[in-house]
C-alpha cells in the first residue's frame, strides 16, 4: 500500500516507538562488484550511482526495509558541490540529490503500511573541509549545504540528517543551512512535497572520546541544542562499546530524542581493506541495552553494518519502551573543546574583562593595534590559567577597523583557547562575522531596548541562527533603569521578545541589571548598589530559567586601586548571595572576604546599602576617609603629580601601588615603558638591586606598619615579578649570562611569589644572586 499521499509525520511516529535506521550504504554497494563503467569513470563516487545504477541503490534500500528497518538514508552523503567538485560533478549537485531522494522516497512508499509507515532521511555528510581550520569559509559552506538540503526536501525526504560531523563549526553551518531550506519550503519559496521535515544531527567521536578536533561531548551538546534540532546522536568511527559513555551522557543531558548508529565495531585492516568484525547479535545486544537502560529512541548502523545486522537490531528493539529521561535545558556556553555551565555554584562564573579595547587600560588596545596576535593568544591563555572561565572580546577603536581586528583575533584564538568567547560589540555586522568564526557556543554582549526593538531585531535572530547566548541590559527607551522595579520590568519585556518572537530559549538569556558607580557622590546613584542587588534577586525568582551577570568594577569607579578592589569584592559577594551567576571582572583583583580586614568589609557594606548607622554620617565619606588614612588618595589626585616624578620614582610607585601603568593621558607609562626608560641609566641587574628593591622595601615597611594590607602586598609582588621577568633576557646579555635568583636576606627562602607574600620589615633587604 502506497502512503505517499498520507504524509505520515516522522516525529509523531517517533513518539510511539523506537525507530530503526538502515545500515551502511558503501558496505552494501560493494557487494555488487561494480566496475568503473558503473561509475561513469568516476570510481569512488557512490553518490553518482543514484543516476548511473539506480537499480543497485534501489536494491540496497529494499534490503533494509526487508530486514525490518523503519528509515532508509538517501545515497547523498557526499552530494555537496564541495565533494562533487573532486569528481568534476559540482554542476550536477541538485540533480544528484533530487535523484537520490526520489529513489528512496519511491522505495519507502512501496514498503509503507498504515501499521508500519516507512521514512526517508536525507543524508548530509561532513564534506572534505574543516571550517574551524580555515579550509573553507562559513558562507561558502552554508551555500553548498543549502543547495543540497533544498534538493533533498524537493525530492520528498522526511528528515534532513546531518551526520558524521567531525567539526562543531561544520555542524553549525549545516544546521543553519538546513533550517533556512526548511523555512523556505514551509513558506513556499522552494518546491516541496508538503511533508513536515524533521532535523537530525549526529556527531562522530573518535576512539579517544572526542571529535576529530578535540571537542568533548559536553561541548557538542551545548552547541547542538542551541539549534533546537529534533534528534541528536552519534554515528561512525567506532563500534557501540566505545560509544557507551557518550551515549549515557547524551541521554542524561540532552532534552531531545537520541540516536545511535555505530559501526560494526572498530575497523581492522586486513589486506589493505577495512574489515568490521562485530556480529549482528552483538550489535543488537548493545543497541537494545542503550534503549532499555539509557532511553535511546533511534538506532541503526553505520560502516560495516548489513541487512543481517539491522534485522537483528529490529527484532531486539521491537516493542521495547525506551527508559524514561528527564534532562532539563541547560544554560551553557562552550569553546571549541569544552562546555562551561552558566549557572553559579557557590562561586560566580568569571568573565575576563582584560581583552577589551574600550577600557582605560591601554595594554590590550596597543596589542590589537600592533597586530600582536601571538601576544593576544598568550594573554588569553594566561587569563584562563588564572581562573577566567569566559573571555569578553571587544575590538572597537574609534575610527579603526573593528571587524578586521575581531576576525584576525578569532582566527588566532577560537580553536586554541579552552574558554568560550563573549563577542562584545555595538555593531551587528561585527557580531555576525564573529559568530561565523567560532566553533563553540559563544555569548553575545549585548542587547537592550534603548532604541526600542531596533537592536533586538538585528541581534536576536543572529543568536538563534548561529547558536549563541545573549547578554541583555536593563535599558529601555527611557534610559538606564535605576530602580529594581524598572530593571525587572525591562528584563520581562526582553524575555518576552526573545522567546516568543525570535524563538530563543530562556536558558540562553543572561540579564545584566547594570552596576552603576556608588563612589562618585552623585545623588541619583547613591542607592544604585542595593537596587541592582535587589534586581538580581528578583530576576532569579521571576525568570528562573534565565541567568544573570554584572560588570562588577563599575560600582567603584573613581576610587583608588585598593579601595576599588575591596568594594568590588564585597559587592560581588553580596550579588552572588542573591543568585548572581556570572561577573565580568579582572579576577586577579577580586579578594575573598576573609583576606580583607573586617572593618573594610563593613565600611563597604555600609556604602553599598547606604547604612548611616544611626549617626547620620555619610557612608561614602567614611569609606574614602579610611583609605586616605592608609596613605592613599583618589586615583585622580594621585596622578596629578606623576609627570613630575623621576624615572626611578615612577618605577618605585609602580611597585608600591601594585599596578602595571602609571600616569594619565600623554603622561601614562606602562611598566615595560618605565623599565626601558630607566635602562638608559642602569644595567638590568643594577636596576633590580637598587630601584626595584627599594620599592619592595617600602612595601615591606608599609605592611609592617599596618599601612598596607596583604592583598596590596600581593599586587606589588606580582609587579616585581613581572619586572624581573622582563629584565631577565636583558641580564643574560648585559650582566654576564647565567640565571638570576632573588633571595631575602636573613631567610633561606628563595624569593618566589610565596616568599614575597611573607615580606615584612623584618627582612629589610633583598638581593639578586647572579
């Protein structure tokens, strides 16, 4: 009985029973002992057989239906113009895909019955290019996949099957192209049979447990779920035994049906040919267990599997009910290699702020302008090593090529850094180009309602198309929200737009309730800290599937370095206590509260919550007065006299302050610039043993007199270490070679970081042994 006109829905049938896919096309074609003439002289191009030997392909399809399979795959695995170009057939892409789909459709309709409808999956392989490695650009690959998907839909497939994915960026491109084709078919823009076409994606894990480029299964789930496919699964590369752990992970963490199509075991080389030794009974046993124990809903075979294998599988799962699964949607970002959950677990997710050209620090901006991409890669890796879990990347410099900078940096770091990328730009075209280069699941920073829906209408469709999470700022047409009520109201409005209008998942929205400075004395901002904290608390309650983030350092703008760090640290702790998930911050400048004197923690809390303690005294004045008593004034006051300092005093001040830059505007100098200036008068060794060690001696004296807290000492030690590291290569050239070692006089400890932490005025001298 032909069911071609009935249009039985694949997904509806999937809800009723386990569906069994067919086995290997190539393995079974080889049984026919075809000659070069059968391939029209294009030997090796199995996809051409849909035209040159349709009788052979028909027999393969029919043999799997006879074995009891529910779904057959079209003979189109390599039918993109990318692959077909290797045979000079790129001009016949649409023709080959149409022929393959129509042939499979005809066979499926012949075998379909009301009790057992049969389906066709349009096979879409990985091509021969890896976009993450620069083999092909996003747009070129997307165009190729879209042409294939459109022809398969026109030919009558029930499922678009993106399979054997080895590169997450390739999988993302294929999924986006398929979704474009499916949308155009629904809208009547391309011919179709009117079928409700489903979307299935399968990755390939090597025997190492990762994809070819090193992506872990968790990263794959994070990336693929963002595209909201109908089925996610595994196929090829290994047998079912090697897939076990990944199958269990998928079933425990993915919210959609899972498919498993293994090889007939690991291939073995016999006489130059790949031989697969797994028996039909063994394959059936594994797949039955995957269904019964883990909840797999789609099974089948890949390389080496025959109709005999699939007959055993079909019998093994007949009438079997998949184990129940209860995976919940997850808020997660991902690099090319691993996933990063976005929900805080006692500690906030740390988003590094140092790779941002718009901050007052010039170090990264100078690296971008100089095209120092190796240095930027080193910086990115250092930030990750120091504890940053996401890297905020902003390349905007007024009047310069932001898109060029962004593309060049991502080309260097996107496949070399284990942390996910946050794409930070106000320009929609820059965001889109960045998303095309990132294999993992990035975060977009950011959207708001300042111009109504203008920005959301551009960015949210990109997030949906390219599989990204989005930071949403609580800003609307009236400006930046100052009260908790307005912040929360804007969050609800953005959530409604993102989810109901643009199809985003709630889990992919991260709300920034905006941190405003409470350190300037500006009347409108006095209560900004507690209003933001209350907004974070309410967003977590009222939009529980969404996440929250804050740019923490804004709270303390205008204070001196140590006072800022104390306030930032206390504010971050208060925010985390109210449910904050992530913080954009320089992690090395945040201290656990137990490392901060209790009086300073209390002063910071009073400033945040505007607690006048019944005395009427001004919390900001009390806060600033305390840190002034430690010998520190505001940053602005301190910098006025910097230009009059000698080069020696500038270096000492860098050590004492624990900072890498000194001065403002034209007078600003980095640590490296200050060192180079001093080297005109000192050898590297003399510079360390005089100027730099005098700076450390002052630090020791201040600490011993309780005028400097331990966190500041650690900052000073870090600057000293950086200075010595910068001078060390120069010492080898100018001071006689060898390896220098710092030691504390009167102490056996070498002057490592841990030794410098113990610096007090009890150790008044330090020296370099060379």
